[in-house]
């Protein structure tokens, strides 16, 4: 089991969330702030089985592409080991 932590900037968040939900991923969204420039961001938490990690990352890459000449990126992704997922 993995936990994908995604920090997004820009307006592609709604599209990405709908794509992930349509593909049966579970997504939690919350607002966050960058510390350097105090920009607002959206952070997503996505619990994923190991075999679906690449599929989820591909959705993120397609929804949040960074233009080739851009100085900043649109998404930062962390893939973390999750020992268990518990829903109550």
C-alpha cells in the first residue's frame, strides 16, 4: 500500500480529482500554503495499492503538465509507504 501526497498549484485540480475519482481512486483534498512565497496550493492524499501507483501518477502528470520553458513546476509528488489503510 502506498500514500501519494501531491502538492498542486494552478487550476488543474478539479479536473484531476474527477479523473482520479472516476478511476476509483480515493482522494482527500485540503488547502495548503507554500512557506517561501506564501502561495496557496492544494494538497491531495491518495491511498493506492502498489499495482496502481503508476496509473495514479500518470493521471497527475497528464492533468498537471509543466511547460518546457517554465521556471516552476505544477505538481510535486511524494510516494510514501503506508503500512495499512483503515476506514471507519
